């Protein structure tokens, strides 16, 4: 049993975890880099400690500093969120050595599933179908990978064994371009996860990316919370997620859910995790990887199941049994999540940095916004450019799309460029509305030509003018009108003066 939780992360996920801890009566400790000194999670936590300089390798990836802060602050649990140290076996093991509860899976499960190569070998033994690729679970040299690539066949993917989110991933169309892409993938993986190891996997073209949320407790109970459709991607980075998938039927959903549970049981899994699949046009599905952590897109599952996944993580880490059985899990309505990033959709999605001068967050029925920024917060180049996650719920998919359109129209962010116009264009796409898309849809069959950059500029100008007007009115209301030096108004004083001089 623990009473104080250190959140080894930043941004919206750190804020999300702090809120769940507060609801359960747990104290919270935040850590921050010099760039995040004024971040929202620092303000919300009960305590906050400086980690170091802005680069993640000198701050959020410094396990030694985080563990020292945990001891200094008397934190008896650590929640890693996602990214950074969330899938580091050595970090989870060190927490156990120091008698600090790690709010996540066992180190052995992270080793088996967190390393994508080992995960493939593990689920193959359990009889789970996998995408063809390298089966060697050790560190393979560039020469080894170049030799084995032709037997797998092109096109293929180079993927980081230690992470996800599109980091350390490259698409390869021929053997000639592969050496340079290998080096590029290794550098990015090393920077993002502290591990430059990679493996190869056949690229299944025209596939859907569908993942299943699973939760397991220490008593051996494992359930799944249904699927999330994650096929709307760009450069292997998810942009939009929804639940349930418009592609699955009840029979396939039940079959894939059972396989997801089976895969997690193969490594004696504990806490929350995600089994990811590729599903081809003929509805054949293949194990892709397991994310041994909380996912960015977990809110869409929470919206359709009513289950607080983060709170459930905390309860499981305290040794409690799952609050739900598989029969208790019911799906209601449809949820969609748009990742709002600081990037320019009209200029090849290049990152946008700067200070957010104004932010108007949408509200209303079925609308949820998870964010870690506020007016005055600075978007820096050091971390992921995600500003917020905009999530909506509707009784049907059609209603959810309409509600997302309205929410995107209301969302105003001034100071940096955002991909809100991209999401607005996507919600108007007939193919998206019809559920006719795959993982290559955005890159091959989607265009921003229907969107107007001028409209966005006009919207920004209007927002700036509205901000200036609001500021002027606030200044006026703050003015204090002094009492006249005379005891009456000037008009009465002039009248008296005229009467006296008649």
C-alpha cells in the first residue's frame, strides 16, 4: 500500500495521473526539466523537483535522478506514464530493489514484451499469429539486418525494439536505401529511448492498425476493454483514434480480444497494457507488438466503457483485485480522439514553437480535453509537439463525428500553428466518414487542398483582436474613479457659482 506517487513524466499525461491520484486521496510528486519549470503538472502536484536541463537525456530519461528524488520526497510509488522510462525493464527492477511500487508491469514482462523482438518470439510460442520479420531477439548488426532483409521481402519496416509512437521507425522500399535508413532509425531510437537496437518487419500494405486494451491484476485476472482503431497515421505516428473500430464485427472483436488476453497471459502480465494488431483487407489479423504501459489514446476506451484506466492502474499497483470482470465490460456509444499538435499542416507538418498567448478550450456535452498547456506556456523543440487530446463521445459514430466538428471549430489556440485544420478537413472526408481507410490513407489518399490557410489566418487575427478587446475591458474595469475634491458634482458647483454672481 502506498500513499505518495511520483509521476516520472510531463505534459498532459502527468496532469491526467495527478488528477486520478487526487481522486483516490494520494499525494503527488512532480519532476520537471528547466524548460518545464512553469508547466501545468508542476503547479498541480503537491511537490515538485527539478531534474536538470531541457534535453530529455539530461532530465526525464535520468532514472538515477528520478529515484533519488523519490527517496528524498518519501514517494513510495512511481507512475511512468508513457514514453521516457515507461518501458525500461532496468528502471522497473530498480524501483523494486528500493521497495518503491512501480505502477506498471513486472520487469520480466517488460523484458519479454517491451523489447519488440522478444515479444514476437514470445507470442509465436503461445500460438499467436505475427507479421513476418526478424525472429532473432538479440542485438543485430547492420550487416545481419541487410543479409536477412531480402528473405523477408520489400517493402519492410525498420522498428526500434525499445519503443513506439513512430520513433526509430523507417519504411524501406529497396536494399540500396536500407543502410542510410538503418543509421537514421538507430540514431532516433537512441535519442528517444536510450536504446538504438532495431528489428525488421514486413510491411503489410492496405492494413488497419487495431489495438486492444488489456488490464491484469496480481490475482491472475485478465480482461480486455475492447479495441481502438488507430489507422489514421502519418509517418507511423497516430493522429486520430476511435472506439469501437468501424471495421470489426462482433465475431472478429471477440476472437481478437481472446488472442490479446492470451498474449498477455503468456508473460504473466500485470497492470494496463495494449496488444496491437495489423488487420489486412481479408480480416486476417497479426500480432504487431505489445505496449507495456498506458497508451496516449486510452481516453477513447474510457469514454465508451466508463472505466477509469489510470485509477484502475493505481488500485492494481496497491494489490487490489480488478474492479470488473469481462462480463461487466459493456460498450456504449462511440468515441473519437484527435491529437492536437503544434505543427503546420500547410507546410509539411513542420513543428511550430513559441508561446501560447490565447487558448479557448471547447466544452459541452460529450467533450473532453486532456492538456498540459495554458495561455503563457511555451512550446519548446525539446519534446513531443502534442498540445492536447480532444476527445468526444456520441451515441453513434455519426454523432461523434458531428460533435468533433463542432469542438474543433470552437477550439482556439493563438501563438503557435496547430494541426486543427487537418482534423477539420479529415472530419469532412467522405472516406473517413464511411470508415474506408487504412494506415496509408493520410499519406496516399488524403489532401489538405480543401482547407484554406487564409481562413486559419483570419481566425487567428480575430482571436488576437478579441484578446486585445478583452484586455482593454479588463483594464477599464480595474480603474478606480476618485471622488471629486469638492463635495458635489461639477455641474452643481457651476450652478451655485452662477447664482452667486448674478
